[in-house]
C-alpha cells in the first residue's frame, strides 16, 4: 500500500512540474533582441533589460523618480503585446541603486496578462 501511495505522489509531482513548465513560454531570441532595441530608443530605459525569466518576468532598470514607475511598466507591456507576448510581468528596478550597492529596489511593476472581460 505504501508503494502505491509513493508511486501516486511521484506521478503527481511529475505532472505538476510539467504543467508549471508549460505555463511560462520562453521568448524567442529574435523577439528579445527586437524588444531590447525598442527599449533602447526610450530614454527612460538607459540600460538593457536586467533579466528575462523564461517569458514570465522581464526586469528593466530605470533611474529613480519620486513616484512609482508602474506607468512605465505598462508602457513596456504595450511593447510586449505588440509582439504577441501576453503572459509576462514587467518589473522596474532602481538602476542607480543596482549600480551603487547591488540593491535591487523594486520601483514599479505591471502584469501584461489580458484582463478578463
């Protein structure tokens, strides 16, 4: 009986792992390069994106301002949507703090997932 339960648990863990891995679709290298070029044209984003996490998160660095940078993150979502990427979240980090002290201060974020209507 214990063996059957163990096999069922293993099968469930494999199934959940496969499901989670299929949820985040990696962004193609050509699309990444195109988006990075578009971001480089915007003076608000002086550096290349900090990281892409398998199509799930795009982290971008910006110089800090007094207010939240959620609107800038929404602008990045618009660029992603133009490329057909809708399952990504955008996080904006304080580029100055990263450069000075390797402190990753989140200053803005947006989910690029379409809102349910």
